[in-house]
C-alpha cells in the first residue's frame, strides 16, 4: 500500500438533527431551516435547491431529484422525481445516437416539481424561506473550489458562449478561491420565490425556456412544461442484512443492485470481508459485477415492478447461488458479452435528519458533469443531458426512448434499521458506482465495526458488469490488485480519494430520543456535515 496523506473528513455531532451535503453553503442552508423550526423536509429542500447554485456541475433546476423519506409517523416513501422525454419526439425523429450536448440533450427538468411537491406535501416552511439561502448564494456568490476549477477546465471547451462567460473572470476560467456570481440564476430563483415554483412550468420562466428551445432547436415545448412532471410516490425496496433492515430505492433507481450485493455479501463471514485484504477486494468486485450485470440484463419498468411476482434480484436464494459462484471464482473468468449503456454520469446526494424523527435522502443530478454543457438563456441553470440515459436501439427495453418516458437511473438513497430503530441514512452520486460505494460503507460499519467517518473515508473500489475494476491504487495493498487481475478483472488504477468512486453523505442516528446525531461528508468532494446548535420552534 503506497503512502497516501489521509484526507480530513468533515463530521459533526448534534442533539437537534443533522445535515450532510456536498457543499458547505448547502449544508448551512439546511441547518438554517432546522434552526428556524423547519423539519427535515424543509432543510433537505433548501439544501437541494442550494446545491444547484453552489455545485452546478452536479445538479440544479434543469435536472431531476429523487428522494427517500421516512416520516416521524414511521411511513416510508420513495419519491420518483424523474424527468421526462419531450413529447416533441416521434418515432421518425428519434436520433440514431444518444444526445449528450446542447439543448436537444435535455429531458423536461423535474427538480423544481419534485422539490416543490416535497415541500408542499411534507414541509412546514414557505417556498420563499427555503429558497432564500439559494438566492443569496446566486446573487452574492460563493467561493469556487479546486475540484470545480479542475472540472471546469475539462468541460469548458464544450460550453457555448453564454454559459462559458458565467465561469470566466477577465476572460480566464474561474480559479479556486474566486467567487462565482450567478445573476441570471438569482433572477430565476427570486421569481419562483415570488410567484411559486409552478412558474417554471406555466409562467414567465416557462416562456423563457420555450423561447430558448425554439431559438436553438431543442425538443422541449410549452406542452411539455405544461404537463408538469410531478413526482410519483413508489414503494420502498426492503431486505435484511445480518438482521439489520435495509430500505432503498426501487426502479427506476438502482436499489435492486444494492439489495443483491448485500444479500450476496451476507453469505460470507465478517472475517472473510475483513477490509483492505485481497480477499475482500475480490469478493466485493465479483458481487458488484454480478449485481450490475443482472440489473442491466433485466431492466424493470418502474410502473409495473411492484406487481412482478418474480423479483429475483431481491431473492436471498439467488444471492446464495451468486455467492457460491464467487467462491468458485475460476468460473467467473469469461467476460459477459452484453455491453451496457455508457454510464459516466455525475450527481449529488444529501442526507438530513431532524429531532422529530423525519429522515430525508435526496439524490439529484443533471446527468453528466455540467449536464448538457449549456445553460437556459437568461435563467442561469444548466440543462440536463438525460436524453443520453435512454435505450436507443431495443424497442422492447423499458427505458427505450419514447415521448414522456423516464430515463434509466442509478440512484439508491438508503436507510438502515436496527429492529424498529433507524440506524444509518446514506446515499451517493456516481452512476453505477452508487450501489457499490454504499455497499462498501455498509459492510465496513455493519461487519467491520468501523466508525462511520472511517468507513466513508476508507479506500474504495468498483467493478462493473463488463469485467473492469477501478481501485484507489495507492490505498490498497498491492496483493489486492494482483488478486483482481488473477480472477479475470481488467484493473484500472485510480488516484487516492478518486472523484470517480462516489461521494457518500451519511448520517448515524441516535438510538434513543435526545441522543446524538452524527453526520459525515465524503472527502472525495467538497462536502460538509453540520448539525443545528439549537432546534428552532416555529
């Protein structure tokens, strides 16, 4: 194992709730809501809107938001806030190749509808109150980070003139430590705060989006926006792991892969999963590959999934058989011929808890880094490029590109119970690396007895369905890399604390009323965890 300087993990404790996001400004926005008497939903919505301002490369008004909720009543909800393919598409003009750049790459944004719905249905504060920190961050600016500067340099050549100009200072790309001011985005958020989030779909903002689409040849029309992409409440996926209850996100998300991974790992002893050994690396990589391959082989229609009788990816017996195959690793050498859709997207996750027992995990995205690399003119938010997340060739695929369809997604916000008591709330960005990042944190905490901060900071690896493995090279023993190669993985070495390998925002919840909340933000990005000093009373 090479010598790597250990990164400091942002962690916090509080008796009054906890917020963990990928941006200090967004974390502070959530904490502010709790301190003024709002609940976890108010705090999560405020943080989610704010991430669109201070982490524009990963999410924003032009994207989509998915949420896992556990209300103080004990009710659990998976909120599917998928965007939709525009109705302007028809079978004669469906492109031959996935659209990735420019206005044509955007599905109908659903983040304003998903967050607006969450706030109205389960929150207690006004839209103006939860948007205030976002408006201030856009109008007065926030400090650009080293990570954002690096991503900007990489993606700037693909941006159009209007978009690039926002990220330039005296004609040079914004550097770390400089302040990014977003006047157009401040106007857009201010408008929503004044007249309501529906303006995005049916008012002045909608008219500006339609004009932009018409001028630049995009597919989104007034009809698309008028058919507001309201979120759908879906049934949460559940399994157990060594007696703990695991609750995660159903299709169109990737909770099925996480469930299969955990069910597979359950067939190995905690000793066999001793972290950072070569055996650990091989077992994890093989379990990851099997689950992601199975998910790609059998995509599930989110609307029909609850009625399916044979949910084999959730089946403990099936996972037992996978584990037996892993134990005879020689048979895993053949590379499966199926080539999955390209999946390199970027996303963000936040986790929030309040002292009343409400818990919210939101994973939201504009798909790739900086989405379609173009912003809505005079509105200052990035359009997503979720048009690239559909199936373009197989007409029988549940995520085949048709008007009004939801894109394929990899989100898996997850809640772990010990008996009836919520224990952990966590989620991550990273496309297909989401379920594998979460599984590693879970096994380190539940099997290895590691502290949550230690588990989130720990070395990470990923293996996809095609037999490629990615590993933070200098943080694993050399034997682990050799062992992965020996059992047929093509190993790609990544740097320490790799941006590519997810970014887990996690909370550990108190065992009893009045106990401590513990929050952790992954050092792989710019996040912080923070709890309120006091619990406000409305």
